[in-house]
C-alpha cells in the first residue's frame, strides 16, 4: 500500500512515526467520494507501524478504534502525518496522529488510534 499510494516513511520508531505523501488530483477525487479517507488511512498506517515495532514474537497490533477529526479539507501538495505514542501498555497502545502540509503549522486533521496486541 505504501508504494501504491506513494507514501514515504520519513521516520519510524517505537514512539514516533512520520510519513509523507504527495496529494494529487486523483486523491482529491477519491476524497470527494469519502471525506477523511486519506487522513484516516495515513493516521492508521503511521500508528500501526509504530505499534508493531513494540510487538514481540508472534504478536501484532490490531486497530480497536479510530477517532478522526478533519479540521481542513485536502488540497494538492505534500502532507505529512506524525504519530506519537501516548500510552504503550502490555496489551493496549494509544497513538495520536496529526496531519499537516509540508512547511505549514496548520493542522489538517487530528486523530487518536487505539490498538490491541493479538497473537498471530
């Protein structure tokens, strides 16, 4: 999925993950049909990458819930999602993700992602 949508991993760690993506006309058309889908996908992806870095052995992180607040509409340009670990418990992790345009301090969306440890 990362390659298909042109998502670049800028930073990945157990407590912080940063991804970026160029938004083009095709993405805006997709967004018209389902508002918030790109913001949700980027936030969930960043949180999942970080959460899975905290897993051991045959465990993986599965998303329990996502609370997404779209604060501004998408436009053409490079967006960046920064996901930060808020709580890393033994079974449940909570991450907060903010999305903004490159070189902008204005937040485009804010979300909280809760993930649960499961065995595969």
